[in-house]
C-alpha cells in the first residue's frame, strides 16, 4: 500500500503549521524564559555576597547555554532532520526498486508539500517509465508482426491453395475441415498482430458514440453472434460526439461485446454511453434505467476499485467527455488481473480460444483517441469495461458537461 500523505488542504484536517513559525515560537518562548530567569537571578544576587553572586551568575549562564543548545537541537531534529531522513529513506528505497514506496506526511506544511511533490514526481516518473516500456513493447510487436506477415502470410496462401486442390481431388472432408480451421486460426493471429502493431488508415473524425454502439450491435446480429444473448442498450437521448477513427472505435465496441459474450453467453450484457466528467477514481455514474435516472441528484456509490493506471493520456480531472461501458454477468476479472488484461498476448481463455490481443487493441485505439480504458466490477456481478473519450467540440451540439448521477 502506498504511503501517500494527505494534502494540507484536505477536507476535515486542521491547517498545518509552518517550520518557520514552529521554530520562532519555540525559540521565543525559550528566550523569554531565559530572560525571566535572568531577572529573577539579578534580584536574588542583590542579597548575596559578590563572590557567591558571580558564581551563581556564571552557573546560570552555562545552564542557559546548555538548555538553549539542547532544546534547539531537539527542535531541529523533530521539525527538520527527521523529515529529511524520511525523504532520503524513501528515495533510497525507490532507487533500490521498491516502486510502491512514497514519502510520508509531516507535521509541518513545508515538509508535507515537499513530500507531495516528491510523490507526484515519483508517480510521473513511473508513468513515463510505463510509456517507454509500452512504446518498446509496441515497437517489438511491430517488428515481429512485419516478420510474421512476410514469413507466414505467403505460406498460408500456399496452404489455402493446396487445401482447395485436395478438396477437388476428393480428400477426406474431416481432415480438410480441420486443416481449414487451423489455417484460419493462424490467419487471425497474424491479422491481430498487424492490427495491434500498425496504425490504421482510418482517419479521426467526429463520430457519435451512440451510432458506433448501434453499428457494432447490428454487425454482431448479422453474424448471428447475439442469438440467445440478453443484450441491453442504454444510450442518452442526445448526441454523444467524440473525435476518433470510426472503424477502429466500432472495433473497440465489438471486441468488448465479444469478451462479454464469452464471459456470459446468455447475458445479461449491458452496453451504453452517457455524458460524463472524467475522474481518476471514477464514481459509478447512474444508468438511464436506474431509479432516478441519469439526472438524479442522489449521491452515487463510489467504485471500490481503482482504474488501471499505466501510462495513459493526460486527461485532467473534470474533463467533459463520453463514458462508454460494457458490463456482463460473468465471472468478472480478479483484482490481481486487472493490471494485465490489456497486455498483449495475456488471456484467461483456454488454449486455442484466444490470442490475448483483443483488449490490447482496444487500449491502443482508446489511447490514440486521447481516452482512457479500465475495468472494474459490474453491478451484474461480472466485469464492467469502461472507456472515457473527451467530448468533441461540435457547433450546435451541447456537450452535456454535467456529472451523471
């Protein structure tokens, strides 16, 4: 668990004192006490013999010096040295590889602000590191895909030709069916690699997310993949404009729906979109079919899970946009796997039933469109994949910047 200090302006917390004020107040009190003691000593020494008075004064001066030194050392250690040691320890642990280490909060404002700056710097460095790792992974997959497309694509075409020749010569249909099935599987893997690694030719335009959802649903219906599936569509009655590649965004919805169908073959599966303001730890917005509707002022429940936080586009809190969600009643995604499901080639499906590239392509497409995608627990009990895309500025179209729920 990260030890992240609460900000000095956190609600319900008393304002923190500054180091300067603490030092000045305590030292002023110490000096005032020393002056009071000196005045009392002066009054006492008037009644003593000069020799005894001199010895007493020297002793009091020495005692004052020791007390001032000891108290000053205590103040510096408590207010400054201990905080610097904590920051140094956090930096050393980070350098040693403990990436979860964060600087703790302090009792003074300056060191709390310094700890917050240290933690923000650490988080930013980790984000940049994640971006570099992801870019290198993408470059590696791109080189691999180019080689695979060249080395495997041509032999696949030849295999298809030979399979057709064998079919015309009356070869065993069962063997030919198996050969065709496995060939098609290899072809899907190659195409998935290319789709993930290379930028698409689809140019970004202003598209309506409602239309994208409807197109994806119609596509799956025409293919017979929604037969027997309890699919529910929830869309705002007003336009949901975003800027992005229309075909690629449609493929995002298709991939998420196919994942939901695999997880819950009979449903219920909910796909919808609504206007929403981005939150790093997003609250669960009300759906249009919930009691009170999307415009209700009742407080929504907070999500218990954090969204996925690798490198993501820099989306500020409160950015108006469109929230697209696909939820199912399947087994869900365990918390320990939510950081992995978007990685290329990671899949929880049995061998031969998935390549682990579908969600990786989803994340790449969403990131290229300037959005964010994450997964959390659905109200239906399974997984809820959520995609946030900034709203497109369209003349004459209201952006609906209100917070749902």
